[in-house]
C-alpha cells in the first residue's frame, strides 16, 4: 500500500513477462463511468496518448526491462479511479489492476490482482477455470469482465465471498459462467466451454 499527497508524482507498477506483442495499454475506470484508455506504450518509444482522454497530459510511461509503469504527474483528486495495464495477442493476455482512490488530500494505491495461465485452449464442452488472485482487497465484491475483439467491455458477474454470483443481464451468456472462491482466489469457472466464449477475461475490484 502506498500513500501520496496530492501534487506529488505517482508510479503505478506494471510488470509484463512473456509478452507476445510490443505494446502495453493503460486504462482508467472511474465509478459509474465507462472504461477509458489513457495511452499505449512500446518499449524504447514515447507513449501514444489517447486524445479523447481529458487528463491524458497528466500521464506518462516509464519502460525499463519488463516494467511499463504508469506515471501520474501532479496527482489530483480527479485522478481517483481504477487503473490497469493490459497486453494481448491472439493467444494470451496479461492484466494487472491497481486501485487509486481519494481521501480529501491523499491518494492510496494498494490493490493488486494477478491473473495467470491466461493462454487456455479447451475442447467444446470441457470446463475452464480462469484464475484471479487478489491481494489487499478492501471491497467485499469482485467483478469479472469479458472483452471480445471489436466489442465493448461487458461485465459477466460480480461475487461476494460465501455468496452466489450475481450475473449481469446485459450479457446473453452470463449464466454460462460461475465462480470458485478459495482463500484469495476468485476464479471464473466456465463449466461447458463454447466457441462463443472466446475472448479476454479479467477480474476487477474497487471501493
């Protein structure tokens, strides 16, 4: 957990291993707002900013070895939100999510969600577990999202420990998914995998 006063600079860690593409993308999620891409970066190159993001000039990327760290210059209250880096190609995805939430004069960074074994190939009808290990969870709820190529991000479900998951009505196949919770793991379960389940899956939690 890291605490910063407003006006200071913050670095949010993103370590990527086994990268199958040259690019890493940084996204921001604010409460009750859609996901926004801030920028994308390539090693040893200047980041490419997302011109539609109103605060894009407040952000930069420091690349070194396997790290693609996001820098927030002159931290402000409006920077509160959930930040995550993502990289994907046709077979794998790596996602690391960090929460940045605002007290009156401070920003606190502390949540880390790690997803492993994300290159998964299964025959139709088989079951699949997609891992999500959570450290420093301050909210009771964990959300699972799906991203298909050329489509918007959509929530599948959210779940509370020792409770059944609540499925999102906006996803037609939402009832095809379940969760398996043990210790700090909030894994997504697909009991009978179909071709229509192809996509990128990630977990998220915020206050």
